[in-house]
C-alpha cells in the first residue's frame, strides 16, 4: 500500500473499509472442519503404538520397544520438516487450496498404509510418507492470515485452529484406544480369521481415513482460495458446492470471498483520486535485491499488494527480515521445550516413588507412581483446560496486552514453571495431587497464549502475503524439527539424570532452553501489519466526515457494479 493510503487523511477511510468486513466465520469453520481430521489421525496411534511395535516381534526388550515406538512417532515430524518449506513455497505459486487438499489426501493415504503395515520398516515409511505429503501446518496459518483482513479479528481467529487441534487430539486418542485390536476387544462383532486379526491396528486407521475423506470433500466443495493472485481462478469444486447449497436454501448466496478484495481495490481508487505522485512512483519502483537492506516502504516494494507480481527468489530472500528470523527461531525454541515437557510429564507421573531420602536442593528421585488410568484422566483434564483457555482467555489477553507482550510474558514464566515441576515429588502425599492441577493449568495456559501470539507476530511482520506461505513453511519446518529432536534429547538427559539420582535434570535443562527463548523474546518487536490497520474508534469519530463516508460508499458501489458486470 502506498504512503497516501496510510496518510492521516485516508486512515479514516481505511478504518471504514475494515468495519465493512465482518468476521469470516464461514471460511474459518470450513478450515476448522478440514483441520480437525489431522490431529485425529496423528494422535490416534499413540494409545496403541507400543503394542503395535511389540506385535512386529523384532525384540522382547521393553526399552527397545519404547525406542522403536519413538522412532515411529518421530518419523512424521522429521519428514514434515524436510518438506515444509517446499509446500509453503508451492502454496505461494499455485495457491493455498490445492496444497491443503494434497495434504489431506496425503494424510489419508498414510493412515491406510500404516494400518496395513506388517513390519517396522513399513510403519516407518508410512508415517514418513504422511509427513512428506502434508505441509498443512504452515499453509493453514497462511490461509487464516489471508482470510482475516482486520487486525482486531486476529486474536479471535488465531485461537480457533489451536482449539481444533486440542479437540481433535482428544477425539483421536479416544478412537485409537477404543478401536485398536477389535478382534480381541470386540469378538462378537469382529470374527477371528478376518483381515482385522491379521492387521489388528487397521480398523482405527480406516476410521481415521474416512474422517479425512469427509474433510477432503468439505474442502473441495466449500473451501475458497485465499491467495490474492489466484482468487479469480475457476474452481469447479466450489461451484459444485454452491450448487449443492442452492438446493437446500431459498436465500441468495452471500458474496464469495474472492470479491472481498473490493475493499483493497477501493482504497487504491481513493488514492488514485488524489493523484499522488508518490503513489505513482511507488508502483513503478524497482524490486530490491538480496544484497540490499530490506525496507518495507511502499515506495520501494519488493512485492506490491495489488496482485501484479509473482514472488521471486530475490523477493523471498529479502522477506527474511530480522524480525521474521527472530519469530521463526523463537517458535523453534518454543516447540522444543514444550514437546520436551509433554514427554517428560507422563513419565514423571508414572515413575515409582523413591524410598531414598531426598538430598535437597538437587539430589532426589522418584515420581508420582500413578496408574495409567489416572495419568490418562490428568491428560484429558489438561486438554480440556487448554481448549477453554484457548477459545475464551487468549482473545481477551491478546487484545489487552498485544501479541508481543503476551508472548514475552509467557516466555518469562516458562523457565520458572519447568524448574519447579520436579520438586512436586518431594511434597507430602496429601499435597502432591493438590499441586499438580495448578501446574497443569499454568502449563496449558502458557501454550495457549504463546503459539497463536507467535503466529500473529509472524503474519504482521511479513512484508507481503504473497510470500507468507513460504515464511510459514519455514516456520512450520523449524517447529517440526524441534518436535522431532526434543523427545530424543530429553529422553537421553532423563536417562542420565536417573542414573545420577537427579530426577529433575531433564526439567532443568529444559528450563535453560526456555531461558534462551526468553532472551530472544526481548529482541523481538511488535510490527504492525501492513495489510490491515487498527485505528481507535475515537480517532475515527474525530477525523471522518460525511463527505468521506459518502465517497467510500460511492466507490464501493462502483467497484461492486463493475466486478458483477465482468463476472457476468
């Protein structure tokens, strides 16, 4: 956007255009329905993966079985890391919808292949295939950023996908545990000698594949393209979905998303009416090369917001500003220490109590000695906590503090949280369970506040939405790598700590990693989105005139008439 579009004279008009755009509930609902199948499929294997690896009969050692089970779960993350950037860059080139649909199809193929796996190598290949074919984490973040065109809507919108992931994780874990080995668990329904006896873990994977197919159908029929250069592309699936909806309702269909670009085009017309020489110079300015410092000034756009250029390698390279790099590094660190905590906590809850006298402050061992049923209940409570915080608390906190201060507040609290968790085992018996619930609440609250805050900052720091797919792809790859390496490193440190009588060693090293993330958060800055503007209502009341409002309505009407005429 030009300087003229961001001038004090035009800011009230920009604010007025934003108020016209409602919260994009429909497209976010469709994205959520497409998204929910992935956590269901991903989490469904965890309840039975140990038993599945044991059924391959490659070893009888429990430790070796656990190691191979960890390999299977890490294969997906490693493969996703290797392909995340590719999928993100591809979404910048061909659009978001095709990449999202390919990711869903890849998830379905992977689940079926995993269910038919007769050996460990086949299971590893099937999980890796799912990671290679699915780059939806970064592309989904990009799609949300393009759907949400008003900055005030960001906290509410960015809380939806983490909420969907939590809900899908609970459903997936329940499906996997309930449907695994149906011949043994439901002999009256699944007869011995059937295919489900030969492949005892096929049934939950088939159910997950059906869920994926449903999500894929919803995406084909109702998901709209959000890439600004691809919105006008003919979409037969979307046309078919509109035809289906038209058979079930009598009201005319709302204006599709591809016409929401009227607001941006109206703003450019308003600027053209002012005949600003600076704006004309901005449109004609040359791109910036990688060797030059990157500036997001409108008069020197690497990627303009009018949809006239395609991102080049030079432009993508220039998009990696210091703030973008800080965001990606902070997400990698956040993903590393949160996945370490997610792995360490169930182990701490399951470990037997130690009869040795603690030698404080550091030398003590043992755990909570809880049965698997109690651990499952605690983890379910944790998921419910996180969903509640995600959908209700995060939008309020983010609106009050802003994304950077929210993220920084959580980053400061993480090291203290990880440091004190192992000391719960030295508390008296009547205090242990009382204290574990507040700790779980703090843990999930921190996760619910930190991840969407980081996503919003990355979106607002991007110089253009045309390269946002690539940026989110790199960000997702960094998080995937961290999630793949975290359990391995924390497991090795935990084994060393138990040998030394230091049950808190993996927690304290995780706390040190979180300290690095805290330091990095102070190098980050709040960057206002260049795609949206957020002016106080009071400022709008004092600046906007009836003439401005009349001019805006007239421009919107003329643009709508012209677009309708072109489409017909």
